[in-house]
């Protein structure tokens, strides 16, 4: 079976956000859309795993404390699978867990509360790094 078309081939960069708090989701949607990204949301880790395989987003932003499959376990599973290991993962959490995020394979970590500039700067940095990495791959 052929892989789905990567999100970047379809136009705008696609970001999948895994967040259970509706207020944080609303802010993330506003900031990311304003910066020119397409955004999809799920509220639990299992849904994120399914959507990552289906949508092939450019970045996944996940909280650690999400139901069904926590953000760290989600990150480990995505980075272990050939179909999803190329997806950049930003763990965005209220927990001080940057070391655990790195061990799980996260590409970046941000502490809450949400700050627009930090979020957008980090997302742009991940996308630039990903573009360079893909360009260098034979």
C-alpha cells in the first residue's frame, strides 16, 4: 500500500495538536492559523496516533497529560514507526519534563503557559530543521 501524500505536498504546513484543554486549543488554533499553518486537533493520544498515520502532519504538538496514551508514549511510538518517525514532535506541557521529552524522542519541548512568540518561533525552527534534513537525505 502506498504511503499517503505528505502534508507539505498538499499546500500549507499541517500541525496536529493533541490537547485536552479547550481554552489552550482555542489559543493554539488562533496563533498557528494566524501564522499560516493548517491545524487539526485531537484530545487524546490514541486518536493522535491514528491521525498521524492518516494525515501525515509536518509537526505534532502534544501535552504530556492527555488521556488514553500520554504524550511521551505517543512520541516514542511515533518515532519508532517508519511511517511517522520523520514527523517533528513538540512536547508542550505544564510539567517540567524536558529531559523525559528528549528521552522519548521529542524534537523540542516548551513549558506552559502558552506564549505566542515562543510557540511560533519553535514551530518555525522545527520546520526549517526538517526541511534541511529532508534536503540532505539522498
